[in-house]
């Protein structure tokens, strides 16, 4: 990776990966590089990653983040995914903001996010981690990103119970032992819509019990 890209700065760090802003040493193009913390034993293991499979299936949609290259070092087991570079995410747009966003802006962001979700679901995939940080923006273009948690819609349940960032987690994810489906993405999208409209999260639970209590306080019990 060092020979082909020059790292400029770190722009994100998560449980499973870290993200860097980088520049191609050949073309000078700016990109985002997601470097996995896990080591991989083989190219076959890399190719079997759901995130890579999903990104390749979704690559022709204007509101999906574009995977440009997969960098795998067989000697070290290191894996990095090279993406187009966006300017920021929705959380960064509203963080610390005192004045509401223009309604036209909110409509633009949400419309494009929902277009991406519709395409995702139509292709048999659901995201499982819809939140403002995973909706990226560059000028007037909005793109859905971070498919590390995605699953196939027709995969046999139950799924893993602990999924999706808590504040955007649908009730069925909190109340069942892994019996949920693609509709959890719609719940997450609704939470994102509220947050970019009002500039604060809809259900900011401190733990799972508080999360479900906050949901019940607004919507009632099942």
C-alpha cells in the first residue's frame, strides 16, 4: 500500500478497521483507504467477505460508495479497501450546529439515502448499521457507506443479536433473539431523518434497557 498510496491523515477508527485519507502516487487522486485490523490467511478468505461481495454487486448505483481497489498482502495478511473520497458524513454536518438545515437540504440527503436503501434491498442485501456516520456527502451527492455489517435478506434467521449502533437499533433487534429483517434499515433511516432535522438523536439510550424504554415512551409498548 505504501508504494501505491501516500497516507495523508487518519479520518476514522473503529472496532474492525481504520480509515485514512490518501493520495495515489501514480495519479495524484485522493482516496479513502479502509485498512482492516483483522489478518487474512488467503485471497479466498478476502473474496468471501460479505462487504466486498456486496460492494461489487452494488457498484453501479450513484448513491452507493464506490470500491476502487482491493489491496491484499499475502505475506503479512493485511487487507485494505480503496474507496472514492467523500467530503464528510451527515453527523459531521450537524455536529455542533445551532441553526436547522434548510428543508431542501434535508430532503436531498434523505431522498438519496432512501434511493440507496431501495437499491440495496432490491439486490437482496440489508445494511444493518444505518446511522448518520455511514451516510457520506460530497457537494450535493449523498452515498451510503460501510457495508461491514451487511447480510443477505434471504439468509436464514436468527442473525447476530448485537448489531447496529444502539441509538438507531430497531425494537425487533432489541426484543428478539436475532429475528429481524431488512425493515431495521428503514427504522434507522427514520432515526437519521429526525436527527438531521432536529439536530439531536431521537432515541439516545444509555444502554439497551434505556433504549427500549425511550422507544416505548414515544411509540407505546408492543
